[in-house]
C-alpha cells in the first residue's frame, strides 16, 4: 500500500498546477466564460500540448499510457481553478467510451485527434425522464439494412453545444427501462436530423438539449450495436464519478483555503475573526470533511479500474455519498464564514459552491447513491 | 499510488488472523463480542499469550520487545485483534507510560519497568485529569515537593481508568508554582501501595465501574521515580497524548460492531420484519459504513505520511482520526439501539463471573449490554482530549488560526 505518485505523475501534477496558476486567475475565468464558447480554446490547445488530453489513452491508441491517477490529478487541479473546458465531457466520458468501447479502427480514427485537442466530443445519454437511472433510455435505434436510424431526445448533454461529435445512447430492443437493448452510436453534431439547443448551467459550464430526428448512422460509427452497452456506460460513468470527485476535492480545498485566509485577515471587534472559537471549530469540521472526501476520492480513483463490477459500484457509490455530503457542508460553511462577500457574483467562492452543488447532482446525488449502497450486502467486508 | 495491501502484507494479515483464532480463549472473545467488559484476568491472560509470541508491545523499539513491524503492519495487527474479538491491551502501560519511559526515562527505569509492562506484571493507570483540570490539563494542582530526599505528593486525580486494579500510576504533578503553568510540571511514577494513596470508585451512567478518584495524602516517592527532567513533564505528557490519539480511531472495533449489527438485525424481529429489511435502517447503516470506510482510508494516509515526519512528533491529522473515530463509534452504538428495540429497557447489571447470576436474562440474551454500551460510549468524544480540544488543535496546528 502506498500513496506515492510516480515521477511522471508528479511532473504532470506540477505542470497542470503551474499552467492554471499562470493562466486561470478568476478574472481570466470570467473572460473565458463570457466568450461565445463559454471556455478557452487557447487553453484547450495548451492542455493538449502538455499532454493532459492524451494521458489517459494507451500508447498504442496514440495516448501516453496513463490511468485513473493521472485523471484524478488533472481533475483536482481543474476543480481548484474552476476550469470551464470540456475535459469531463470530451476526455473522461466520450473519450472513455471510445477507449473502452471502440474497435481498433474507431480508436485509431478518433483518439489521436482527441489527444491533440482538435476533436471535441460529448456523451448524449440522459433523457428528461431518466433521472439518475443509466438504463432508462427512450431514444430508439432502428435497424435499416446495415445502418441504424436514431430518433429521440437527449438532455443535459455536458458541453454538447460545442462538440464536433456526439456519442448517443439509443435502444435497438426492449422497453424504455429494460437493462438490455441499449447501443452507442457516434453521430456528427452537424449531421442531418440533429438539432441542439445550447445553454449555460448554474455553475458556469455549458450543456445542450439534443433532438434526433431520423439520424442515420453508418455501421462504422456503431460502438456497441449488439444492444449490450449498459455495462460499458456504467463503467465509464463510474470513471466520471471518480474524476468529478477529484474535481470536487479540488474545489473544496480551494474553498477551505479561501475561507481560512479570510478568517485570518478579516477583522471585526478589533481582532481577526479567526480568533473566535465558534469559527475555528467550524473551519476544523471543514478540514475533517475535506480529509474524508479526499480519502474517498482516492478510493474511487483506484476502484474505478476494478474489474468486479459489483465491488466497483459499491466503492464508487460510497465515494459519491461522502463527496456529496462533504461538498455540501464545505460549500455552505465557506459561504457562511465569509459572510456577505461570499454571496457576491464577483467573488470566486460562490462559484466554487455552485460547482460543488452541480457535481453532487451529476451522475446521482448523495441520497441516490446511499440508497443504492443500502441495497447491497454492505461495504465493510 | 496503490491502495491495496501487498502480498506480504496480506500474508501477515492471515498470520495474525490465524494466531488470534487459535489462541484467543473463547470465553474472553465471547465477552468482547457481546459488548461486555473484560475483567482484569482476561486482559492479563491475553497480554501474556501475546507476550509469549513476542507481540504484546509490537510498536516498541526492538531492544525492549518490539517487533520492528512497519506502520502498515502495526495497523493490520491492531485491526485484526480488534475485529477478532480480542480485548484491547492495557494502553496505560503499552501505549502511554511505556513509550514515555523508553523515550525519556533513565536506563534503570527502562530495565525495571519495560519488561514488566510487556508481560503486564504491573498494572498501570494514568494520573492526569483532576477535578479542576480537564481540558485545561496544564492547570493541574497536585503538587510534588522534595523533602528529605523524596518526593512528597499531595492532591487528587480523577477519571482514573481501572485504578482499582493498578499497581502503579504515572502522575503529572506541579513541581514549580512560580513559572508558566506548563513549565512547572513533572512526570512521576508512583507505587499504588504507597501509604497515603486512596482509590474511590466512580460509577458511570451505564452502571459500570471503569473510573475512579485517586487521592494523594503526603505520599512519599523515591526521587529516582521522576521521569526525565524536573519541570519538563508537560512535554512528555504532550508526547503521550499524541501517541494516544493514534490508536483512537478504533476502526477495527467499529468494523466488528457493524458486522454484529448486520448479524443481529437479520436475526432479531420486532414488529413485522427483521430490522435489516427496514429501508430507513439500511440507509442509516450504509451512511455509517461510508464514514467508516473513509476513516479507514484517512488512517492509512496518516500512517503513510508517518515516514516523512520527524519521529515522535504527533501528526495533527490524528485529531481528525479522533473526531471521526469517536463519532463513528457512537453512531454504531446508536444503530445497535435501533436493532434491539424495546428490549433495550431492562437494566441487568453485568455478570462478570457467570456463577453470580443464576436467573435467565430478561429478553434476548444479547440485549442487556446494548443500552449500557450506548451510554458508555458517550465517553469517547470526551476522553483523550475532547473533540472540541481536537478541533482547537486542528485550527491551530493545521490551519494556523
């Protein structure tokens, strides 16, 4: 057992931290957010240059052979900086589906241009009625000769507005809430029959509602046509939960750092407010919440690569519960300890709080995962 | 980063597990599993079994009986003993005064006391808290004055755990009242048989007798029983309390209790179904399991960080372990209350030896310890530096507030 980073991992961590410290001040973030894309294409190119976009892919596929730990390090740094770029959407979600679900030709065709930053992807999976249930897919995929024809509506497609291609889940068999019968299809975002409505989310990121009307998919763009894509989707969503847990830990640690700085500098009654025991103890409880969350981030990272799906899902759900609870506590308390300034749009803290709140909802909130865990045979073996 | 145990560590775990399984007397194990207090004889018997194997003080330096195990091995060892239903070692000897003696004591003290601690030939208790010095421990008033080539000790200690069995007590006493309160304290070893030592029991709200008051009335102690330097006792006390916090997460004990909760909740039916089929109960159980899993990982992180720390300096992160560990222990005792239901009510004083109680128990035979355990465990967020004191340590030592 060890918690050490390899030399390469340490270098990666240092370089992403340095780049974001140089380029991702909160003022810059405001500018990126106000641009038409809602994020920075320039920084996306730089992420590619220092290898962040390709690191999770195997060397054979045109990546750098990293794994979940690399994704964790990058995500944590992005969380601290509140980076707006479509890393989770393109690299973790859609990239993950191609990495684990694409055939050799698909991987060769797509991964190099993902890693170089040229190709943006999004995963169009959730639907208005599906909630957090990954198997709830109403969109249909009808076989037409060797091709498929897709129809349906997808919602909350993260960074779906800027994606060049979408990976769409659609049902070739079964009823809406059946676990079997789901396939994955690679669709050009500008293809006939695809319409998108992009919008900002509460935390300053971007998403889209996508409508598919008789969208034709050629055989080469079918990822999992045998109708058994659910285990793959679950696996990639678990990887995304691990990554967003790290993003949350980054945001929590930034919120705590800002709060502690504020407690040391803000004076009332002639003394720094950090000298008051009520506030000290609250800050200490935030430390406890952060450390518990960081521990579960690491567990989620390691267990996201676990082959035994039942064990993997238990650990991931446990992490999601802890991260959700810690994030809510730290987010709310950091605003409280800042007082009025924490309520303002111009100050970074409130944006950390909003991102933390959205991360809890993504992929199932703490209560959803607690209920799922409660139906299992237990976490303590 | 690899959070799995290595093959060697897994083999070590099997070895410890096997040893506990084949050497822990069944009668002792049963007491622990049922949530009853082990007697003095039980703790002595088990410590001697461990000592025969060379495992009674594994964390000590090798020359005094330690094993040279890695921090991870020590963690596995403690976890296996706790999960296997072994009584906890008498921490006052093995984790408190023992390390103080081998770190700060004289050679004569080491030779005299350490082997007897390892074999529990001496039963130690802790003379720290006083009626007026709890969280503000440095405000203690018990005095030790040099008189005729001896220390003369006067004062009162309280919350002295298992002092009724003790042969020795380590005492913090004021040896200089003219300086800053932390700088006038000394650490002195006192034979409990000395004239002038009186032990008076305190009954706690669970009905048990774990703690005592200890009175010192002109108790005469040889000068050589001072540990380290005069007036440096506060440093030794801080060292000791830092060590105390390290074991305080009690992850193995909480794991064992959660397993028992699942077991009892599956067997025990009141109302229409076993408790384990109640969705609300399952959610509460899962929530505690998540916290415990996170704590287990946090403990591993603290231990892994030990390599990079100055030896003997406590890690302020151990305060995180203390807070969470105590909260989880308390939460598990609340879950047991949920499981037992109405038959938590009958009060049946503990049957320390089976013969004294000839009547059958009222209600299920495992139910009588559950409410007392819940009441008793309120102590864990108070002792060893209350959780509020721990929050103060985090605020100062980690956050710099």
